[in-house]
C-alpha cells in the first residue's frame, strides 16, 4: 500500500526561488535562511519520497479571476513552471503521477470533496519554491509531483476546518492506493504577510510561533480558527496558512516533530518551515 511518510509545512516566498536561481544562497542576506533549512533538505534526502503532493495556491498563473476552483488536483503527466512575468523559473518540469492523482481525485470526490480536475497546469512559485526549498537546484526533481491547489486568493477561501478534513481524506485515499509509493505531503504558503494596503509588510512572530505550536499539538483547535483571525493577526495573505492544515490533516493525531524553524526576514514575509512524521 502507498504510505504517507511525512509532512512538510513551508512558506513559498518567491525571492527564495530567485535567490536559488541566481546562485545567491551564500549571500549575507540569504545564508542564515539557507543554513536553517538544511536539516529539512537532509531529511528529504534520507526519506526519498517517490511522490510529493504539493498543496499550494496558484497566484493567478494557471487560473485567473475568470476561473477560481476552490480545490483542484493536477492529474497530468507533466507540469511546466509558469511564466509569472519574468519568464518561467529555470527549474525542471515536474513529472506528475497520473495514476495516483486520478485515484486521489476519485477517492476525494466519492468522499464528497468536489475537486476540480486539472489535466493541464503550469506550476507557479507556490509549488516550485517549496520544491526548491527541499531539493535545491537539481536537473530533474527527484520525485513525482501531484499539485493540489487551494483558492486563498479570492474571497471566500475554504475554512481551515475544511482544509484539515481534506487532509484526512487525502490520507484515506493514499492508504487505499495499491502501490508501494512513499508519499510526502507539503502544505505551503504563509506565514504572516500582507503584500498590499495600509498594513503591507505586516509580520506577527507571536502568531506564527503559536500557529506552528498548535499545528503540532492541537491541530483540531487550530482547524477551528476562522478567516477573520488569520487576516487580523497574520495579514491578508496570512490566510495561506490554512494550506498547512491540509498537510497536518494527512498525518496522525500524534506526530513526531523532526524539525522546526522560523526566519525573518525573507522579503516581506515571515518564513517558517516544519517537518513532521507520524508518531
Ligand atoms: C510573496 C508572494 C507570495 O505568494 C507569498 O506567499 C509570499 C510573498 C511576495 O510577492 O513577496
Ligand atoms: Fe503565496
């Protein structure tokens, strides 16, 4: 049976991707961040998952305001990097896992999560930056990728509670898949950040640290936190954190914390990373 061997929560800050692409990981500004993420890179190099399910939000790259799926799953064979305005990132095209992705789509839909099926999808920084965080700059991604998009761009976004339940349904689906794939699930986005308006640049370290703590120890309570609290405390883009709850829902109630880090600054965003396994 396929198996979820771990979960990673990470920010998907675009300048992190740009720093990797332009060889600036050793610059004084970036070196402390890249030193702090090394344990997660070591963990995934050891764990060697066959598949990463990357839960992220598309930032008007593949979707636009004309079409906004609440939840979408990429079932294609290839996912090229999107052109977000400066040309596509120079990262490999991700290979999908259509068989597992279709199994997930069927299982989730029969489990009453009405997924949008994306046969074609270009993956933007929401997906490619977390892959770079974990795998650096390889010529091929060392795992298959199943992108799973959550709308957190246009109100109304799904609730944290629904995202947590989606994670639980993903777990049931992977457990029922008759392959022997090792799967890691990534919940991306956040942490506190606001990119526009009066509070642009907002960072709330206390909220971010409490979020990570509750994600580990009291995920059910964290899942009940509403949109208004995320937006008030973590800024308008802090709502991206609900995607970490999808990852957490796919793990057992009790988890073993492998690694946790928090770093400011990376761009205008509070940057966190957590690596969890089932206890
Ligand atoms: C930025 C964009 C994001 O999607 C994000 O999650 C964090 C930062 C940015 O443009 O700086
Ligand atoms: Fe984002």
